[in-house]
């Protein structure tokens, strides 16, 4: 491997190509576990799941009212109500020309085939006047109306949500077979990093913490390791210690400076797939493989670290853990300040969103446009920074990111842009 610390980044790899190399080299794990359905939120199913019972498993009233035989109400109207005998509430059967009081969700008494809504009736002593005829099956939920026994519910690989757990339990599924959460070792590196109050020249470790919490939000299990100093032997030992993980992630030490030793260490232990990506901020990222374990080398600057984590670690985690790689939610906005970017580099710009009033101008440097303005109701996106890879507050205080593709050289003010919410963790 050429020592890039001497040469610098002579070339960088496009994001899509780098991601493809990484995913092609990584193998999904096959560890599964049987867990109680109630505890399975966020886990990916290892098998297809079908319902083991009907929902509802009995005929039930869909409205508050009176359970009747529909034929006993034929011809009923406001001027000529049907007169039925009121039977005791809770009766388990309905005789001809009688009615039983029921509530929404009540089991339908034997013999009844419809429910008259309470507002279409009047009670007089032992009788019920019905002012509206009902058809057979009206206001009745039949057996299996929601789900039928044996019905396919979810495919293997589906990540279970809270609402899914309720559905599974209602259909009699008490346990599910799920994939183990992918095990991600997160190793912060850098001799200047501390976890206590910093002295001059020291920096509080934040990248490892941020990445660990992102991992957990994405469906993984994070081993948040202690800081490792910038020493070849120490770095190699730390990586080798965690090769039993599904993925090893390092933060810092991935560039071409005097103390950026990780690419050379990974190359000594295994293979560097990519070093340097066409990404702004975040081009010093690196990807490798050591003894079959993917190694993601994230840059030390916090913003660059996050961008690389989302672009490479997130899809890798989803891949090895059999988790769906759902897209981040987005919304449209009107850019109020131009964005500069370099052709051939995918640029991520942090923006703040604010609502605008009708007719409000985007900014002074926005060029006038002819025709109707379809963007008047869109929020305004104000770039906070295009650079500043070390300014973590610019991420925490932004509302999302605008991605400028490699094919464009900047985005003019006034253009409608897509803002992605990168804090969303599906």
C-alpha cells in the first residue's frame, strides 16, 4: 500500500462505488433468537409470520345498539317502527321479534344477524321501537374480519414496530424468531481525546458516543470502547480484539496526517478497500476488511464522522443485520442562499428550516423568475454551513441536510430542494 501520508489523496472514490465495494465484501450474519413478542420491537424477523387465530375470533357488535334478526326490522321507518320485545342485556340468544342490548365489541347473541344503532331506536318499558330497517350483517364484525387464521402477516427481514407487536399478539403469535441485533464495535482513537474535563490541547471524546447511539437507533448493538491512542501496536490490538464483532468502526486517524495511522494498520492486518471518498465533508473516510470483518474508518472531525457513518456504516449495519434500509424522511423547501459545491463530489449541507409568509422574498441574491410561484407555501431552507467539518453544533442546531449530487456545481438561491432528516432512525 502506498503511504498516503507522504502523497496525500491523489484520488478519491465516489460514494456509490465505495458503498458497493463495502457491501459486496460483507456477509450478513445468521444468528437468530426466539423472543417474546412483547420484547421484539425493533428486531428483524428471521422467518415469515402468519396469524394463528382469527381476529376477531367471534362475531361482534360494531356499534352500540340492539342485536336483532334483520328480518324482524324489514319495513321499519320513522312513521311505522318495528316493535320488538327487549330481552335482558347479556342474553346469549335472540328469539324472533326480540332485541338484546349490545355494546361495541360485544359478542353477538346466537340467532342475531344484525345490530340496530342505538340512535335509531327508542325504549318503552319492555319494548324497543326500531325506526330503521337493517340488512343481514349490518353493523356486525364477522369472524376474521380483521385477520384470518393462516393469513400472511410479515416477511422475514421486516423490522417490527410497536403497532406490529399488537397485531401479532392479537393473532395469537406469542413468540417470534428474530435476527440478533448486529454487533458493532465502536473504537474512538486519538491521543488528544479525554472523557473528563479537558485540559488545553485535549478534546472531549464525542464521536464514539454519537456513533454508538446512532448504531443503537439503527437497530444495532454498540460496544462503545475506551479511547485508543495514536500508536500502531495499540490500534492493531484494539481492532484484533473486536474482530468477533459484525463490524468494527473507528473514529479519527483516517486521514493523511502524521498521526493518521489507521489505514496503514488496517492494510497490515487485512485489506483497505477504499481510502478517500468524494464526499464533502468527510473525504478522509476509509473502508477495509480484516479476517472477514468489515472495518469502517470514520474521520475525526465530528460532522465528517456523522456524514460517513450515515453513508457507509448505516447501510452496512442494515446489510449484515438483515434490517430494511428505509430512506430518511424528507420535505421540500425553498433555498434562500446559494450553495457552492464541486463537480464530482457529493456535498452535504446543513440547513435550518423556517416557515415563510406568502409573497416573502427568498433572499437578495435570488434571481427573479417568470410565471406562477409554486414554492410560496414551502418553508425556507437556510444553509448553516457547507464546510466546517469540525463544527458539531452546526449539526445539532440544523433541521436537516441538503444533498448536492456529484453532477452539479452548486445550487442557486430560490431553487426547491429536498431536506433529509438524518436524525430519523428507522
